């Protein structure tokens, strides 16, 4: 019988796959302290993990561990070197969350374009008659959006933006012009040169040494005054200090962030008080439907691994 540790609770639909399965015994823990996890993980064969840190120290103490199943697709919380050195397979819930994140991007785009916070507040505070004095909102129709990172989520967002009749541009050095053209997008080769043409920019690439602080003050300065910048990928791809400065200088219309350089962000992070920043607590995938799909997929990946059926597309290639 294989021992499975579910680190951080998941949707019941996932747990149901393990309940009554004679091949597995499992435990769910919400404590993510290093010493606690080192003890819990030491005789486990497989684990599921959400966003808490899985350090080398924890991985090295898991002598039987064969598979780490990420409840999600980003894996910057996991020590990849230790995972590889210990010959552990890393799986992701590759098919579960693109729809939810793409919808969240649209939610942010519309909320910012329509100045949702301000207009909602105006009615609720009895200031309805001030409606004509409010700053104007903007339309998304016929506007240009740059999707930076064209993987599962970027592709899903493109389809939704087509429905809004937007002009879609894609920046992803690893995807060919033909592939982008086939689905109705235009490939951008030079990110810097494209910035002054975009009405919206949405980031969908991984965080790594090449993408850290990719978007900085100088780049935001090149953007249109009415540009809406969204990051629902990983905190740190946009330099937060630079973004806050740029918003204060009215360099762009607004920014939507689902992810932060430090999570949770410090209470003294100025973006928390910036009226032009629209924020959510890394919750793009928190739809009932998506959490169910992720819960099922993270457990199914563990089961499939031990049945030698885990699809290659769900396994992370660690270089
Ligand atoms: N907010 C959330 O809750 C949430 C949920 C899921 C995923 N994410 C994040 O969203 C991002 C995208 O996820 P995905 O499932 O689409 O990943 P994916 O691996 O399918 O796609 C990522 C794309 O980024 C491209 N890319 C890599 N480096 C790049 C660079 N320097 N410039 C431009 N493009 C580059 C890759 O070629 C790839 O096409 C990841 O950062 C992931 O961690 C966030």
C-alpha cells in the first residue's frame, strides 16, 4: 500500500478518489512548517502540494518519495534540483486551470476599464447624482491586447479575446509565427517595440531568471497612457516598486495583479493602497469548477504514476 501525503487541503472530489482505494493510504495536512513536513513526508511514496514551499531539506528527508503532484501548473515553489537528484517525478494539473485564469484576466480587464471600484462605490455611498462627474471608462472592443506567454492560459485567453473583437498580439519567443497566425493572432518579436501600440498587456509566462522583473519602469513608460497591465502569472515578473511609481505618475490606465513578489504582500506594500491597482489574492483558479478539476487531477496524477499511466504532457522535464 502506497502512502500519500496531501499537503494543503484540496477539493473533496480529489479526496474521494483516494477514499476506499485499497492501493493507497493517505493523510491531509495543512501545517506547512519545515520540521513538521520533514517528519510527515519521511516514509511517503507520493505527495500533492499546492503553493507552499517544498525545499531541498524537506525533499531530502523523503526517502521513499517517487512522485510530487503539483496542485496547479507553476512549480517555482519546488526545489527542482533536489527533485531531480532524488529521481522524483514532478507532475502538474495541466488540463485543469487555463479557463479559470483566462476568465480572471477578463474580469480584471473589465473591472479596470469600467472603473468598477469607483462606480460601485458611488452608488453605494449615495452619490448617484455625481455619475456624470466621474472619470470616463473605456471599451475593450477593437482594442489591441498583447498576450505575453502563449502556453495553455495564453491560448485560452486568445479565444476569449476574439469573442470581444479585440486585435490580438502574442509575444512568446518559443512559439512560431505560423502557430500564432493559425489561431488569429499576430506574433511580436520585439517586446519593447510593441509596447506603445497595446491597449492591454497580459502576462502568462513562467517566473525564472529570464523573466524576473521583465517589466520595469522603463518599459511601463513606453506603454500607452490608456494601457491596462495584468499579471495573473507569477509575482516578480513585474517589478512592483516600478509599477507603483508608474501608476502614481499616471503612465498607464491601471494594473491588475493576482500574484505578488511576496505572498501574502506586506501591509506596507504601497500597491495595496494604490487606487489604480486592482488586486486579488492569488485566486484566479478559485472557481468551484476549477478547484474540483484540480483536486481530481492532482490525485489522479499520483494514481496514474503508480499505474504507469501518467501522461507525458503532465510531467515536468527538469533540465
Ligand atoms: N494566478 C494563478 O492562480 C495561476 C494559475 C495557473 C498558472 N499560473 C501561472 O501562469 C503562467 C502560465 O501558465 P500556463 O499553464 O499557461 O504555462 P505554460 O507552460 O503552458 O505556458 C507558458 C508559456 O510561456 C512561454 N514563455 C517562457 N518564457 C518566456 C519569455 N521569456 N517570454 C515570453 N514567453 C515565455 C513559454 O514558451 C510557454 O508557451 C505560469 O507562470 C503559471 O505559474 C497562475
